[in-house]
C-alpha cells in the first residue's frame, strides 16, 4: 500500500509492533505517543489514515477523533480505533465520534492490517493497488497501466493519478480545490488552473477509446467522471470505435 499511516499509541511496545508490521506491508508510518504529539506531526504532513488508541494520557483518543472530524482539513481522514473496551456504549460513542472501524486489544498485527486495507478500500480506493474497471477502461495501479479493450491508454503521471481518482469516485462533481487535494496532495501548493491544464491532457488521451465524453465539465463548479457515456453519445460512436461499453 502506498499509504502514510499515523499511529497514536502511548504504549511503546504496541506502537513499535504496529510500526514494524505496517512498514513490512509497504506503508510509510508516523508515530505519536499522545494527542499533542499527533497534532504536531499533522502540522507538517497529513496521514492517509490514523490508527488511534482510545486510552491515551491527557486527551483520550475518542476526543481526538471528534476533533479530527470537526476540522475541515482532517475531516475525511479514516480512523481506526484501538480499544480494550468491547462495551456496547463505548462502541456507540466511538461511532458517534466518526471512527471508521475498531480493533479490540489484544490483537494480531495481521488483523489490524486487514482492517486497515478494508477501510482504505472503502474510504480511499485510489490509494489501494486494486485494479479498477469503469466503462471498459481498466486501470492497474501496481503496473501503472491503463488499458481499453486490450489497447494501452498513454497517460502522464498526473493524468494517471487524476483518472485513478475519477474512476474510484465516479458520478460526483469535484471542485478544482478538491481535485488538487486528492490528486496532488494536501501539502502541495498548486494553482487551481493547473487542474484545467491536466484535464485538457486527459481528455484527448481518452479519445482513441471514444471515452472522452465520460469526463464532464460542470460550469463554475468543477468536473465529474461518468460511469457510462450518456446514451445519445454512445449511439453516435461508430461500432468499431466503441470500447466494450457497458450496455
Ligand atoms: Ca494506551
């Protein structure tokens, strides 16, 4: 997984166990022994997911989860809570705080890893290595390859990441600012019109497969990627140029 995970856990041994296992799985890790340390870590770089212990000195994990959800900058970061508490009311309190999943202590590192993968697949599908197929296009993140009916679709690095994001988030309009966050990352300062430049490169790359119509401009708002070409457009494409469009 090409993912940065922040581990907030005050017990040194458990923290190191998690860090070692996540690094072995190919993740980058940030670690903190308290909420204050986590806040400092997040000032310089935002993680893709937080593994958060419930019982922490000073501020409990569940309070920190609420704080992350309330801040626009961190509201979408998935959280997995580590807890020794299996009581119903604690689970409800955690869910209300916006936690995405729980792992009950003691746990096997493999179980935590499986939960992280499942949450990432649900919340950040563009960061997993799963092959995505939409409208006859197949995108393989591990091989950095996009194909349509067996033919390669040639894309630059940014266009590849942009298409990956769109294919994992179809049918929703994204503003230029949102696309910058998702494709370039939140720590990078790029002007919003740069998004338009790359959209203008992505469209022609989809033309040979007659799929450029999937990428729609929503005037004054942003861009949307369709799961299917609108029917009128699909019929206008000569049969030989169609790229195994879903009917
Ligand atoms: Ca603890």
